[in-house]
C-alpha cells in the first residue's frame, strides 16, 4: 500500500524503530480444562519434587526419527551470484521421500545419567501389551541401575502408558511412580527428553554426512549420538524441571516457553 519493498520495511523496523524479530514456537493446543489440570498437577509435583526427590525421578519417552529428517527452509539456502534459474538443480532442489523410513526409540534419563537406547521393532504397534512386555522391563532395569531401588518412574499420557494394564504393572514394580492422574496432560514442556534431549539428538543427526541409506544405518547413528550425549546436558535438563513447574504455575497452567 505504501509502495515500498519488504526489505525497506524490515530495515525501518530494525534500524529506525529498534524492533527485534523472533521465531514463533510451535506448541500444543492447551484449552482451559487442560490448563486447569496442568496447574493443579504442577502445584502438586512442585511440592513433591524437591531437589533431592527430583534426582530420583527417571524420565522416559518414545521418539520417532525419520531417515530423511525435516529441514528448516528459512535457514537452508543456496548462495549464487546469478539468477535462480542459473543454479544447478542438484544444488537448489532438496529431494524428500513421500514416506520416509523411520526408527522409533524408547529411553529414560535421570540426574545420574542416561539409560540404554531401546529400539522399537519395526512392525510393532506401541499398545499396552507391547509396552508392558517389551519396553517397561528394560526401562525399569535402567532406572534401578542408575538410581537404585528407590527410583521414581515417570511417563507421559500416551494411551499405552495410561492403560490399566500398564499402570498396574508399574505400580507393582515401582509404587512411587508418577501415576497417570499425577502427571500434567499435554506437557512435553515438562519432560527433559521432550524439551531437550530429542531436539539435541535431531540437531546432531542433521549434521551427519553422508546420511544413512536404511533403518539399520540410522539406528547405528542414533546409538552413536545417544552414547555421546554429555552428562552435564542431562543433569541440567533434569534440574530445570523445577523451574519449569514454577513457570507453568505462574502462567496458570498455560504455555511458558516465552518466559
């Protein structure tokens, strides 16, 4: 409407108005009912998870890694002195498979370190039976190995986690665990694996060259990345849960990433 270019607008905003641009952060939708639950449960967890108790919590989660990971179009650029039409196709176009092969992993971490990286069977469906029979025993072994018998098992609200079969099995093995009605819903922002570890692993994987050509190679790379994660990263992520609980309460159960 003013007849000036977008470049000029950005220059005015930055230089003349002193504005700063920030990337928008994708988050899950949290309605009022969910906010209310998050608020109550965060308050309860904050009272329960003192620093000493937090160090005994074994946080767990599952994650899917694709052979062809998504890329950031904003930062993935090709520089050329000529026009776009003169750039070689192999440099300008980034091919992606329509259905990229993937690998699902399951793991747990705590203040004392990380457990093993468990690979989910390719054809497996993560239901209660598979979770109880194939994943939970391994995760429990990892937790006890790192923390001792007095560990506190944590998981999110996935259906396989909150089923009666899973809850009863965990309760028998670990009565101190954080039950399904105690962990805040829609809260990847409170699990260190979700808000930190998986993202760090993805950043490392994006730098791997050449990329793996099959799931077996991807599993080997993910194992190497997992083994190389520094203990200080995990320790800091776990301890930050207390601060995150406080911020979630401050925002009445809403999003707090902006803080």
